[in-house]
């Protein structure tokens, strides 16, 4: 039953993304996207305190920030001799960068122009790379930290990770460099990729444990 549910969930996520991508490329989401960007931005300007704060928060999803975080995490896992976790974290993290690059190239969507862009962004818009990569890496970190605390209530860890992921995604819309559907698409892809990697990691752990017994 767990096997069937797993594949059903993957199919659902895949179908959601394909459906969203078709609507986006057909221009069916333009009015919703424009309304979303304007609504999130409001009447704020680049000089406002909240704009400055969000401009800093969005760096949590920068390639450099996430790259350093991923390398440090893999190094710590190797140092603790958690090689299976290190391999899968590296695969999942690097995969999020590769998927982002391929998807952006494939869809080639233009960035929003309905509001002023408060930060510079040059690549294609769909899906949001900041959102996709940060969702994968911060969710993985939360999962790995929770794995080291099997008898603890880890709800706060997942809440913190979810908050970072949600705020980072919303920041891209506020700053005027992404449409809401860019962020939504990124979350869907990230969920699909995370589920694949989590399943692979758990199977690898089972094989390792069986070999040791």
C-alpha cells in the first residue's frame, strides 16, 4: 500500500506541474499572475524598510548561499561517517540546481514587468530557481536534523524550514522578479524531487543496515 501511495503522489505532483506549465505557456495565467504580483507588492517602494528587509531575506535562496550550505552539510556528514546521507544530500542538492537550469531553458518565460524589480535577475522566470533550490535544501536539512533526534518532537524544525521556504518564495514575488505561478511551479517540482530522493535515501539505508546485520 505504501508503494502504491508513493507512486500515486508522484503522479499527482507530476500532473500538477504539467498542467500548470501548459496553462502558463498558453498565457492562461497572465491576469492571475499580474494581480498576484501587484497585490503582494502593494504600494511599497524600494526605499521602504520592508523592501530592504525582504531584499536581504531573499539571499537565503541565492546560489552562493545554498551552495556553501550544501557543501558544508556534505562535509559534516562525511566527517560523521554518514556516507549514505552525504551521497543522497549531494545528489538532491546538485539535482535541484540542474533541474532549475533545464526547466528555465525549456520554458524561457519572461520576468514580470508590471512592477519595478527591486533586485536584478537575468535568467528565465519559470520556475523560480531561488524557490526550487531553497525548498529542496532547507527541507533536506530539516529532515536530516530530525533524523538525529528520533525520540524528540521535531515539529519546530519542520515549521522553521517551512517558514524559510514560504518566505523565500514570497520574497521573489514581492521583489518583482517572479510571477506567483513561477513560485508555485518551483514548489511542485521541489516536492516531486524531494519525494524521489527521500525514497532513494531510505532504501539505501535499508540496504546498508541489512548488509551490516
